[in-house]
């Protein structure tokens, strides 16, 4: 079973409302914001163990250009996810997303030669886009006037997502057969052996790693800079590279990153977490923070560690910050 699974085909065109042109334009803006979020995460440098503008981290089979192709291939689907949210009932949204998501994954794998560039981020983006669109069309609010208000909207948006997705751990993982199944994904096997729900659990709980931990850092930064509303796509994350990198490392200290577990086991996860904690307590507060991250990158590469789950949540945050002011 993949994150996206078989379901009745979505018929977005048949659901479109009277204000079709306005909504399609908004969908195009949302899709561009989603692609920009993926490209922001890619270009942010230096990221330990991850592909960025400087190197390919712990991914010798990938390249920066591959990630750009992947983001471009997914952009049309991002627009459709927004339209699903604006034209479907809350109960209809998730089955429609899963049906369309299979086609999007096929398009992604086609341009990456079968490499998994954005599978986890794409799954999260589909839900964030549809949920944001649903809220905008059914529970509209005035645009936020301050960055703190914008961050509060992000938390509200992410906390609403379980109302759309349901409990994905219960739906997808708890009913797996007791006997070993050769078709199990790495994430499904991890849940079976250790009860770690991965991205499904993160989504089903409303992205707690972001709302409980990441937001604290962003709120403190917004308050310290005067709380004026950022005009950038991606908000304050896009305006301060060090903040974005510290945010990534903050997420790393909290998330049960299944990419790290897959590559380095639980020892690898704990090593990466302790390294991130040490960085935030010491080097992040010094003028040599960038050199420290470069050293951590070399260390992670030598250990084949890559915090892909934390990187996905960074991209999700960037996207949500863009959508709440759309």
C-alpha cells in the first residue's frame, strides 16, 4: 500500500462552481506556492545530509536538477488538489486526493527515473492544499495583519487536516495482516515492528512537530523583529536563511524521522537528534553556525544519514505560510 492508494477517479471539472475562472486562478497561485516551497527547501544551504545548492548530501543517486524536474511535474497536480478542496465536501476530499495522487506520483517517477524525490512532501502538500482551499471557501477569514497572526492561521490550518484525512494510522496500518507480507513498504514495516506511524501519524495528529515545536521558534523570531507581516512567499522562513536552517534542526530534534531510521536505524535517529540539539544549544548561537552545519553535513554523509522527514515538514511550513495569505 502506498500513501496514495486506489479510489474512485476524481471528476474535478464536473464539480466546479460558478466562479470557475477566479478559483482556477487561485488554484494556479496555490500550485506555484507549492512548487516554490519545494524549491525553497531544495535551495536552502547547508542542510545536513540533504540535497541542496552546495552538494547532494547522502543521496549519490540524485541531483539538484532532478528535484527541480520533480517539482515542475507535480505543479499541475497541486492546482487540482486546491480545486478538490474548493469543490468537494469534506468527506469526499481525501478519496479524491488519493485517486489523483497516484497519477501525480507516476508523473514524478517518470521525470526522476523512478527516484523518490518528493513522495512524502507531495502527500502532505495534497492535504494542505485541499484543506486550505476548503477552509477558504467554507470558513473564510480576513487576511492576517501581523506575522504572529499568520503563524496562528498556519497552526489552525494544519490542525484542521485530520478532519479531512481521518486517522490514517488506523485506516492504513493497524489492519495489516499479522503474517509477513512481501509488499509492505519500509514505513509499513516500521509500524508493524515498532508502532511508528511516520508521516501518516504526523498528518493524522495535525502536524504536531510543526504546531507544538516549530511554531515556538517562528513566533519568537516574529516577535523579536517587530511582528510586521512578511510580504514574502513563505513568510519569515523565506526572509532569513539562518532562521530556516535553525527551524529545520528544531524539527529534527522532535520528529520520528523514518528516513533517518531507514538509513541508520534507531541509533542513527538518536545520533541525528542529539547532533541537532547540540547545534541549537551551542553553534547556532555563535558566528560560526554555518561552518558548524557544513561539518554536520560531512558527518551525516559519512554515516549515510538524511533527515528527509524533517525537510518535508520544513517545506510544508513554507507552503502553509504562503496559503494562509492567498
